[in-house]
C-alpha cells in the first residue's frame, strides 16, 4: 500500500444550509404594482399586436410558398425580473413555453394558446385578483420579430444575414427546444406508491408522445425547404440535428418557427496535422500493462495498432471505427498519424527516450476511430457520435478526445456536442479529457499566428483575440479541458521560442470558458513554436516539439519530434487519470476530476500571485502525478465523495495538531480545497446556475472559528432543530485569504470559482495562525430541477508545509483518526 495515501474525512454533519434568500423586491416590479392600469394596458397592447401580426403572417404564408404553422403557437420575446431566473419561476402557468433564456432577464418563448392564459393573468393583475400578482415581474414584451436573428443566429450567420440568398443551400446545425423535463420517479418506500407510479408512467408516455410530435412537426417544416442530414439527437430539454436548407427556409426558420433557439453553421472538426518526417528509433523491452490496468478510450483518427511501442496496450477486439463505410481502425493520416501519437503520449507521457528499460506500459488503449484519412470528421453530428461511442463502450470509463472544431466555442448556449458530453458524464459516471484546441500557424480565414504577428499583435497578446478562445467542445462543463505550455526556452542563431519555459504555448487556445467557467482546467507540455529572427516567421522546430510515437503506414520513423498541439498535452493528463483509476476504480468520476485539479499548480510566479491572465492561460496549472496520487511527509490530503440535494448542507472538519499551531513557529502552510460535482443539464439555458439542475458551492470557517460556531452558522437546521449564531461576532472575525473566492473579490480580479463545476481555491498562512480545526461546508442550491434530485460531488482538502522538512503527515493523520460526536 502507498506509504502516504489520501485519507477520507471522518467527521461529517448534514443539515439545511443558511442560504441567501430569494430575490429582493425590485424598483421596476414595485412601480408596476403601483401602476397596475398602465402596466397591464401596455402588456395587453403588446399581446394584441403580436396576435394581429401573427394572423397576418399566417394569412399570406401559403401564397408566399412558406411552410404551414400552428395558428395558436406564437413566438414571444419578453423581459422578466432577472433575479427570478435562478428561482422557481414557471412560465407555463402563463401558457408560455421557454425556448431560450437570454441575458438580463430576456426570455425567448412561445405562447401555446394564442396568449389566452397570459391575457387572463394580466387582467387578474389589473383587477388585483388572486393569481395575477406575478405579472408585476413581467417588465416588458417586445413586439415584432426582428429581434430573432440577433438572438438565434451564430456570429457568422448574423454577419451574412442581410445577404442570405433564397435559392442558395446552407448546411446548418439547428437546436429546437422542448421545455418539459422528465418527472422524478416516485419513492417506492412511501405510501400510495403504486398509484403514483401509474401516474408517473402515464406522464412519461404523454411527454414522449409530445416530444415525438414536435420532432415530426419540425421535420415537416424542414422538408418544405430542404432535408435533415443527421439523426435527431435528444438532449431532454431540446433536440438538434444538421440540415441542408435553402435561404428561403433559413429566413422562415429564424423569423417564424416558434421553437428554434439556435442556428449555426456546421463546424469543421479536425485533428492536428504534421508538417515533417523525423527518423528515430529506440530499442527497449516493452512489457504489457498489468492484467487489471484501466483501458483509456482514444476517440481519434485510429491507431497503428501494430506499432511495436503500442501493440502490447491494444485489445484489438475492443477497437472500432465509427466512419460510415470504413471498418478499418488504422491511422491513415499522413505525416505520422494523429491518433497513434495521442495513444503514444498516454503510454509514454515523458517520451520514450526517458523511460526505464524494460518498461511496463501504464494502461491499455481502446482504439475508437472517428476521423478519416484527412484527419477530419465528416459523417456524423458529433453529439450523435458521442452517444454511440458511450453506448458501445460501457465498460470504458475514461475517454481522451484530442479533436476540436477549427473555430472558437460560442459563448451563449452550450453546444450540442459539449452538452451531450456533459449529459453522458453525469448519467454514465464516465470522464472525458478534451484538448483546448489549437491556433494554426497559417489560417485561410486570416486568423493564423503569422497573420497576427504581421498585424503587430505579438505573443502572447494575440491570445486575447476572440478567435483564440477554447474550441468546441472544450467548453464542456464536466470534462477536464487541457491546454498546452512550453516545456523549454530556446534560442539559437536563427530562431527563438515564442515564450519561455512554463509559459503558454503560442498555439494553445485560452479561457475563460462559457459563462466565466475556469477553462482550461489544467495544462501540460504539448510543445512550442519558434519564430525566425529575420522576417518573424513562425514555424515548428524539432527542439520545441514533444517526442511522440508515429504511425509508419505512409513511411517515416516510429518516433519523432515533428508536431505540436494541445492534442498531445491532453493524453499526458489522461495518463495521470489512468494511474488514479488504479487507486480508485469504483469511485465517482468527480473524485478523479477533483484530485487532478487538486494536484495541479500554477507555474511561478502565479502560484502565490495568480492573475486573471494566468487563470485564462493555465486554468489551475500543471498537474503532478505525485501530488495527484499520493502525499509525502510534508503534505496530507483528505477526501470524501457524496450526494447532496438543493437546500442541503454538508460540513467536514479537520483538526490541526497543537505543535503545528505553536505561537513560536513561522512555517508557511498551504491549504488547498477542491470541490467537483456533476448534475443534469438543460441546453436551452444560459449561465452555469441555470444550465445545471442544481448547483453547489463551498465555504470555509473563518480564522479561529471553532467547529460548533461554524456549524451553527452554516446549517440553520440540523435534524429538525433550529440553530442560531451571533452575526456581529462572526462578522468581526477574519476570513481566510483565498486566492480566487466565490464573489470575484479575491486576488484574481473578475474570476469567480462558483461559475465552474470544479471549484478550487488555495491560501498560504503562517502556522501560528492555524486554528484548532478547519471546517468546510458544501451547499446545494436550487436550479431548474423541481424533483430536487441528488447530485454527486467530491471534496478534496490538502495541507502542506512549504519550504520546510518538518514532518506533518503522520501527526495530522493521527489527530483525525477518531470521529468526534456532534
């Protein structure tokens, strides 16, 4: 057994957390209450005008050659009190289905009854009758339909909207909403279970029938102008597909089809291509992985399974091609392959020339081919591919996806690809590791690194350009996203490296992710680029490239230093996860996520002084296999996994040995905390706290705050008994100086850890400032899930003494051996 293993917390208390209340009364809402007549009249005028405009539209559709639409279903764009978005504010009582949640309280909706229910509520509000009070929260209804392109189209389609040609065929991805979440199954232990189960079953049948009806209606609409070219992918609150449609249909879809919430061009999805051929070989004895070693799925361009450096790690019967009409799983990408290199980077994360001889491979590799010989994904909608792959490989828990769109991720809705990955991670308890994406040296769209430098945008400043944002699907909320950093500095007579050692690789796309999430999560060494001292031309240099296994299908060496990319940083983190799986084969993947991030550290000087730029470049930093998987005499890590509901709190406590708290000592103590969780998602929603069915955050006791005081503050109710605390006394206590914090008031300006589903923070304090115990609370918050399902999470806490050989592991372990009664 490992000498310094991670330890589980022993002390845990559950109860109802003391959370901030619901939204406060807003001046606009209060003004609407005081002026019921004018507010009601304004809203009724808008619904009347919308009905008139819709009836006028329907009356001329047939003669204009447009697809039929339901007369009772009318698109609506309204603004409600933004504070209500994250609370239980249901528009169904107003006859409105939410199609998409926008910024600042704006809602794209569809009235399902020609505004009958809404008008009834408005009149009740006007007359101060029961049932109309919430109309005061309806701040505005926008008339017309010209708002729709700005809120539904991708940036590219918005740029060409005015020039859309009605006869041109456009290849698009469409997102269609369906706002009827699955109901929670009844508790079999409660009275009346049989009756409730029957009702629940009937509700599910009715929902499925309505969902299929919407899909059929959408297909009929598209067939009027074109064709659906992919499967319809079910994401519970929506479905998506690819279509080929003429410009006339595109305009009608955007302006008039009630349930569409996103229309975008189809992304080009690729791997990284090599530009040179290197010749090198090492003779080593290779031992196959241990019998029970984990198998990492490599979703890529295929693998040269006969390569002698890889073959012992391949179980050929598990290999599969997902390319239509091509069952081969070989890596046909010219220049040394792509998937072969990725697989080799998992097996030899530090390069082949650095391994011991003989060398035992650390894990098995599962070859899952999706890219063709041109290193491109062409056959299927990526969301559909992910569903198929996971369904076919249920015995595989970890997947490496070093494949991205050529374009930056969009910032409004989670893409269908990323949302599907999030759903699969949560439902199947699996883990994806995804590359952050690469910026090309030269790009036909004019966004290559050479073009940026020609325009005077030098490294690393050009990384702040919108085009350099992480690429789809790296914005996935639950995947581990991996960027790249330079492994060396380089300078000779002709070239120098773009950036120094441990700075961001010049090709690595950066965060933050969607809705301010901390992305990438971590970084690894994926190579660097050189720039000529004459002419400022950027190119790949062997000295700056990682040593990788190559496919020799088209000739060349089995090993080379001839390519760079986040594609090859990602598998190095997959290797670390494979070693974690050996230690925790049965744990929830949130522990794997949490331990990887917990073991990451920002390069100096950002570790002690993080900045928004360092977080955007590195996420939480470079993960260390040693820190991720074990401790030492100077470091100890505790963890727990659990399940929690909204409006529930869990407290964990660690006791600190007295000798470490001595007033005479001045040791620097590092405390690191990481919380990781997953939940159900809704793609039609925006912002982390609306996208997730429930969301979590964590907080800590204050400096010197003992366990009982913190418990009474955090939990307002324990086992149905109400607690109290002294607010003034607590406000007078000092808080820990966490680096990031949850309210953007930490050292990292503009970054909040609660926007992410992996929430790490750290602080460095003097040993004599340590209290008797350090306490942490996990708090569940309401999202859109009315069934209040449990969501899984992990908590990881490490205590480390810096710049000292003082042994603390055993002392802290012993101090926390006995569970204290509460």
